[in-house]
């Protein structure tokens, strides 16, 4: 799957499960602020034509500040990714300096998410990952459908905790892994793989 601004390679026998950008709500606040300033400035020009020209310096300065803020937020939005594979949870971000965080699923001790009422309606929230790495936990904001991420990773953790001789039910990642194997073997096309994967993820 192609990813803008950054590329990573899967390990052998590692399957890509989810590759998603942050929720679009991340761009709402700077966009609304910029549009509001433009609207108020236009109304001022129309209804207050008697104001001296230097009075436009302040809204122009604020416009420049908000435009830079919007451009920075847009760049961060485009550069950010949250990726789940069968082996790792990966986050990438940063505009001028690329920051990549990889957490092996085997090291994740707890995965949780939080959503306010409005966030539940718009289907996004914050994701907290506790693991045995350098820090106690990592928090990711503006995550699309965080409950789906938690279920997928939790099912993988459960699968790893079970012995190879024990019987277990098939998890979504089991089905995704089977699909990936069929694709690699040429039994199904890439389009068929993407369609089947989308159906599985929508059921979670």
C-alpha cells in the first residue's frame, strides 16, 4: 500500500492490517479560525470603508499567523500515520523532523482508548499504549475508530499468549493473515484482497 511522505518495509511473514491518517477533525479548528478572520475582514472592508488603510495591518498580521498555523497543521496531518501490522504498532509524524515510533506487539502490556461524547459521534479518540519499552506509555490523539485498533491488537496479543497446541477461535488477524497468504500465492487478486480486508475491518 502506498503511503505519502514516508515508506516502511514489512518483515518476512508480516502483514499490513491498518494504515490510517489522523481523523479530519484535526484540521477543523485552524480552518474555522482562518475562514472566520477572512469573513470578518471582508465585512469590515464593506461596512467600514472610512477606516484608514493602516487599520488593515492587524488583520493581515493575524491572517499570516493563522495561515502559517493552518499550513503547519496540514503538514502534520499529511505526515502522520498510525499503522498496525501483524507484528508491530507503528506511528509516524513530524513535519520538519520525522519521528517514528515502533512498538512490537509482543511488548504491549495494555491498550486502551478514551472518547468524549462528540468524539464517539465522529468516531475518533485518544489511544494509550502501555508497553515495556523506554517510556511507560504512549498516547496518540485524533485516532480514527480507536476501538477497532484496540480489538485488533488485543486479539493478536491473545493469540500470542496461547500455546501452539491449544485450540482457539479465529481472530480478525487470523483471517487477514489468510487473505495475505492467498494474495501472495496468487490465489486472489490485489483488488479482491483489498475488498475482503475492508469487509473484515468493517465487521470489527
